[in-house]
C-alpha cells in the first residue's frame, strides 16, 4: 500500500471516528424528532480534502455506525438505508468541489443539501403515513409539506452551523494539511 493511500485511510478513519463521536454532541428536538448536530463537518472535510469517493465512502460508513450505536430509529431496512447510510453518504458529494477555490464552502453547502434531499425523499415515501401529524403547529396531510417542515426543522440549523464552522476552519485546515502533506 502506498504511503499516500495509507495517509488518506488513517485521516479518513480519524475524521470518521470524530463524526461518530459528534453524534452525542447534539441538541435533540424532543417530540418533533431529529437533532441539530455537527456530524457532517468531518465528512465534509474528508470529501473536500480527498474527493467525492472518499467522502461518500466515509459517509456511508459513518451513517451505518451512527444507526447501529446511535440508536437509529427506522421503519424497516429502506428507512435505515435512506435516513442513515445514504443520507450521510450523500454528504460526501461535497468532494465534487475538491479543487475549487471555494471548494470547502461550496462543498459544505452541496453536502448539506444532498443530505436534506435524501431525508426529504424518505419523508415523502416511507414516512408519508405520518404526514397528517402536526409540525410547528401546522397540520397537513400533504407528505411533501410534512417532509419539508419536519426535515427542514433540524437540517437547516445543522447545515448553517456546519457551513459556518467549515468557513472558520478552512484556514487552519489548509495549514494543517500543508504541513502533514496529507
């Protein structure tokens, strides 16, 4: 195994472990479900640094582990695949902008939107049966509106926080990776 590949594997493993640890540093939204957390940040860093394949791969693994040890709740295998494995894998799309001047910032936005889209699809397909519930005082039988409200409630604040942190960390991360040659 080449030294560069080993370095990518180790860095990705450490950042993925950090993402899993950040599972517990979250703000639960109570009866509404969902949580505001920082799990996406290490995945975005992996994708920005090593590209879309490393980002997606790391996200898939983190999503699976998060589901297993984070008390993943789902309605069967399709729900678990969408809401955990594929949703966090989609964050790896941040790597599409790896070599762009604003790659970290644009990638963070794209990764967050990609994850939201997966959750939204899950909401309009799998969780459509609960769409008559009330979210933020709005009762709707429309699965699209329900999924937009439910997922937007926790994804928008999580995304904003993660994007801001990515912007703040860009300069120190560039210095760190330049020193390490990673």
